[in-house]
C-alpha cells in the first residue's frame, strides 16, 4: 500500500511525496497545509492493483488553467521501449509536456523511473491521451506504420515503463551506489556489464535516484554538476545531457537567472553561459555561474543547443528587449546579435538566423515603422566583416521559413557574394580549409533553397577559384629585423568593425585603432589605449604595429593566435582578426577583421 501526498496550486496538481506509512503521509499533508501555499492538499491511498482512494483532503477556494500538451512538430522515433530513456526521446517528452514538468519541478529523466508519478500522469486526461496521439501522429510516418498501430504500441510501452519503474529499485540499486561512490566514470564502468541497450535506463535511474531529494532547480543543477569532470570526455557527455534537459525548460531558466531588469539582460546571461564567460554585470544566480564555469571547459554541445533554442524562442516573441525606449531597444539588439555572431553566420543556425531577422525588423524600426525585409537582411549581413560570415547567415536564413518566403532575394545576395569572391578561402570561415568548405557548400546551398542547377554552378565556381598561396612564416618585427619576406604591397586592405569599413589607400596610408576620437576605428573599451594599434603600408606589405599598454592579439587561419606588445610589428596575411580587450577584465573584446583586396 502506498500513500501519495498531492498538492494543488492554482488548479495544477502535483505529487509532493509518496509514503509507505499513512501516518507519515498525514503528517506531511498537515505540514503543507500549515504553509498556506496550496489551494488543496490531499492524501491518496493506492493498493497493489492500482486502485485509488482519497483518505484526506483539504481545499481552499481558487483554481487555474488546465495543463495541456505543447504543440511540437518533431518527435524522436523509438523502436524499443528502452530507447524512451535516451536523450532525444527525453527531450521530445520535455517539449511535449513542458507545462507538466515545470509544475512537477522535475525533468523526464527523473519521472520515467517513478511508478506513482507515471500513474499520476496517466490520470491527467488533458495530458496523457493527447500526448500519445501527438507522438503517434509524428512518429507513424517516419517509422512507416499505421497511426493507430503506433498509438497502441506507445500505450503498451507506457505499461512496460510502469513495470520497469517498479522493478528498478531492486534491479538497479547497485548502479545507483556506483554513481554515488565512483561518479560518472564508476557508473559507466559498472554499466558495461549489462547490454548496451540498457545503458540509458541505468544512467537515468542512477541520476534520478541522486536527484530525488532536490525539489528546486538550482540545487538540482548543482547536484548534476557535481559529477562533471572536464578531463573525462564520457563524464562531460553524460552531464551535458542532464544539464541540457534542465536548461531547455522555461521555469528552470527563469529560476536560474534570477532577477533580470529586462529581456535583453536575461538573453545576454544565457549567451554568456554558452560562451562560458558569465560575469557579475549580468543577472544570474550562483548556480548559473557554476554552469557557465563548467561549460567554459568545452564539450557541452547539447546544453548549447538547448540554450540557443530558448534564445531563439524569446527573440521570436513580441516582448520588448528593453524597457527604456527605441534607442535602448536597438542597442540591446545589436549587443545580442554581436554576441551570437561567428565566422560562419549566427550561432544557432537557421532558427537563430530567422529569429534575429524577425526581431531586427522590430528592434531597428524607424519612426515606429518596421524595417522592410530587404533592409533588415542588409543591416544584419553588414555586421559581418567577412564574405564567409555573410554567406553563412544568408544560407541559414534561406533554410528557414522566413527566408523561404523571400528566397529569390536571398539567392541573389548569395550569388553576389560568390561573384565578388576571388579565392575559395574567402568563402571559408577562419580556421576552415577551403577544400572542406567546398565539400560542405553544395549541401548548404540546396538546404537553403538554392535551385540544384545554380547550386552546382556555384560550387563549380568555388572549385575553380585559386586559393591564395601559403604565406611565409610570420614573425614579430623588431628593430633588429630587416625583412620577413613576403609579397610587396598589394592593392588594397580593408578593416571592418561593427559595420564600419576602412580601406587603405582610400583612408590614407595608415589606419589607427583606439579610444581617441581621431582614430579611424573607434573603440569603446576601458582596456584600449587612446591610440592602441596602427595598420600601415610599409615595404614588406601591410603591417600591424602595437602601440598599447595591454597588447593586441592577432588571429589567422594559418598561425596560432599571437599577442603583440608595444612596439611589436607583424606583416598581415590575406585575412584574419585583430582582437583588442580581454574578457578577464569584464569586457567583450573588439574583433576587427581585415581582408586584402586584389
């Protein structure tokens, strides 16, 4: 015999606890009533056959909206009940029943191993049958089975899940102890004795048992991070799955960020977690800060995707980024876009490209009028300083519903970038070899909606382009250095920063970078010197000289990043980035790209 203590808040019921002794259940119910937090508290007795009887109930006036399923368009298909414990299936359940998990303050990995909670879910008429129907609809076509056959199969699997939940306490207790004493490595080593298809059930059961005492999202996250070991790839992968499952929910994110003055601040906090550089200037809790520190070590790919999904969803909504008016709205948008920018477009792919484009129409509105699509895309692509980055954004946009509606315009811009490019390396992000870029380009063009004939022609054009010859080994020029070889002065060099572009010789024989208003490229960084660095024409070619007190970092595809100190000079290759500033000082570094034009 089991006794469930069930609480209701604004019409939403959840199980607070399950007890073997009725007296303990009654004590818990009376304690909860004394807190005056719930609209109703009751104790439900359940026998071995599953028959239920309410033995105690105390209700107050109140109510709330009914919890229902969420609308989803994709569902990870499973061919066996054990695959339900896998990460992709858990994320499907999380998104389908998001409101339910938020109410229960659990993640699916926990609930799948709790018999009483599964029984409770089964009783929720607005959740269980609609969820089975939606999953069957999405999965039947992918699996090539009939809709009703799939729905019957899912119903049978749910019965089996309840049986496995009852068996788990005794069958898997040894693995729970292995996690508690040996961490993730100990758990996985112990699980190696069982068939591979049982691994996900074993791992989720062990973590579910470990998370049982933790009701709040912060302690729950810390309990998972306890098993993070950045020197162990398997540990990182397992922990990554669980923290992603937590961070994909709306309520956990709100709880872990804490108070945020506006939406922009909250989104910047999430982006900082992805980068692993959250600091005290952004809203956060100590738990979110701990997650940021863990993700700084790398390997948290699923967490990154979960957070980017939340960011894209927030940008797609109509809630303003700032409460301070249009100017602040525009500034906040630019900060978010810059933090999401990479050498291959915006981090987050097609969903993020679409969300940022839709948001830009509102955030950059002029006199209350939304920007036209063409100007919006032009403004966003103009924030990228390299052809490869602009191309990445446009291809992602073309792969989204927003871009597909104006695909002719997007294709025209893509073709224009190919037309202007002189070498294949110009179309490859920094750090990606031209051959690898060509290999992936055809697939990306077709995914973006570019007609096959045109896509093939563009790839062929890219293949015929000559990549620039290898640059001679670069070195720091000092007073004792006479020459480092290399080409004599090319025709032009362009420096780009935040949409501002300076070209030698159009802007003269040198371009000065720094905080002073007489600089060609003006920086708003406390760590930047008034005249921080200069790019000029010398006999060797285009040369960068550091003039600062804090140094200048140089990044190219051909060499490891290097730092120049005051007085150091270096010849600039075909493309690269000049980085000024340091995150360790609490600021976002300025990233100035250069490109030698023929």
